[in-house]
């Protein structure tokens, strides 16, 4: 296949695991028949962007441009595009394509497709280099992987829904979190604070676990009925054997067994956090009470749209701190100190 015609756009990326992010210029393909060209207005900052930039998962290829919580405006559409027009407000999350034919794709579970193309760090079939993400002024995406953004929501505060939102919404829908259940959320960061909001909206009794005592009041304001400081062994013990479901959204090494012990019989601990190193799991907390330990990866396109529409109906968005593009390295350092309230969002106008 011959390389498509390209145009240049300003971006922010890095050339090695140890280098800070800095200004760069990247190529995007000119929109083909089914493509949409988007001027990026806001991009959320996910902890995955940091893991990826620093090659903590071991598969980053450089130069790398992170960013997969993209909200923007359509600036051009290909001749075959039917779902969007110039001027529409749209979103792009962690996926920009998939094989479209496998059983997972046919069920709208594109995140499990062997041929899924992630917004950054996958092979770009068009340009024969890794895909480059949303820390940029513009992106081109096939229309089937573009989401409609509900008109009533604050655009900057919608951006984090595209990853933090769907990653917490999807497992709670899959395992049917709802009224009458006691649900734990571990870690009040970007994912965790969305988890609190969704669990509350689904009608559960919500308990937030945090290592940061300074976040207790915020957690309650965001929807937690109770807050437990996880370093306090006595507080943890009062909840032993009592949870139906726990969502673990922690980005670093921590003791997973302490949370398995808090589940009822047949309770489920779902890991969405993706720490760099393996987490040891002891046999006894699992085999006693027939507990489950599981994981979940973002969500497919239909469910992501469903989540956005749910947020519009329930007036749910992320709590954000807006930053300029050139503050990204400082934002990463604050993220490592658990000092995010509760998602950084880049104002992409600051890149021009
Ligand atoms: P984040 O905003 O940095 O939040 C992580 C939170 O974890 C922190 O705010 C902190 O909450 C807690 N934490 C941090 N270090 C800890 C430690 N050493 N021990 C215990 N708790 C600690 O990160 P995020 O963007 O929400 O992402 C969380 C994780 O999910 C990352 O690993 C990310 O890569 C992963 N992720 C996975 C998916 C998926 O599809 N599965 C999607 C997106 C992101 P407290 O201050 O409340 O303790
Ligand atoms: Zn993410
Ligand atoms: Zn597929």
C-alpha cells in the first residue's frame, strides 16, 4: 500500500523513556473516504500516558505521543462519512480501529480484538509507524471509532470520560453493580473518582479506599458514603468479608490481598489499575469464600457511547484541573505523588 498524503500538526511527545515531553511536529494522514479530521480542543492526562511515555510496560516505541482522552471539533470529513459533519463536537478514546470482523468486534467488544489499534503505541496501518496520540492539535480517525459528545456537558470535563469514564463504567455494568450492593473503590485518582460517581449513580453503597487522608472530604462530596484510609489496619478490619464488588484503580504496587479479604463469599475484585510490576496474590483469601479476582480493559465503542449518553442523562463529568501543554511534565510528577484533583486536562489551544 502506498503511503497516503499527509499534513503536519504540532504535538507534544518524547524520544526516550528518560526524556521529558517536549514540542514536536508529527504527520497525520489526509482524511480518506471514511475518515474524520478533528481539531483537538482538550485532552485528558491518564496515568497510562505516564506508564507509556516512560516505557514502564516495556513495549513503547519512540518517538511517542501519548493522549487518549480526546475531545474536539470536526474540521473535515471524507467523501463516504455519514455519521458526522464539519463543526460537530466529537470524542476519541483509547481505540482508533480494529479488524471489524472477529467475534469480539461483532459484539462491539473491540478492546479484545487481536487487531485493535490503540490511539497511541499500536502499528498505524496507514503510515507504517506507531500510532501517535492526542497531545496534538489535530487527529484523523475512521468515523466508526469517533464518539458523539452530548451537547449539555462541559467539554473539557468530558474528555476524561473517554478513558477513565469507560474503564470504570464497563466493569460495573458487566458485573451488574447496583442497589443493595456494597461496592469498594480503591484509589481516588482519575479512574477512581469516576468509579465513585458511577457506583453512586448505579445505586450502590459506596466505600472509597485511599492512602491520602486529605481526600476524605472530596470523596464524600463526589459520592462516597464512607471513606477508609487504607493504611489504618483497624479501619480495614471493620469491613472484612462485607463487599460484593471492589474496583481497584491503583497505578502502583500495593497489597491486593488486603482487599480480597474484604469481599463476601462470591465477591469479586476487579483490577483496572495497570502497575508496572506483578501483584502477588495469596491463595487463602481467594479459596476461602470462593472469591474472584478479575480484570477489565477500557470498553468497546457501543458501550463508550452508552456511557457518554448515561453521563449526559445524569449530569456526570470528571473533576478537572486544566493545564497548559507545557505543564505536562510537572503534571506527571504530581500524578506520581497522588496529587491530582482529579484529572489533569490539557487546553490544546496552549499548543499553538
Ligand atoms: P491516577 O490518577 O494517578 O490515580 C491513581 C491513584 O492510585 C492515586 O491517586 C492514589 O489514590 C492511588 N495510589 C497511587 N500510588 C499508590 C500506592 N503506592 N499505593 C496505593 N495507592 C496508590 O491514575 P489513573 O489515571 O486513575 O490510572 C490508574 C491506573 O489504571 C494506572 O495504572 C493506569 O495505567 C490504569 N488504567 C487502566 C485502564 C484499563 O483499561 N484497565 C485504563 C486506564 C488506566 P489515593 O491518593 O486515593 O490513594
Ligand atoms: Zn487511559
Ligand atoms: Zn476484531
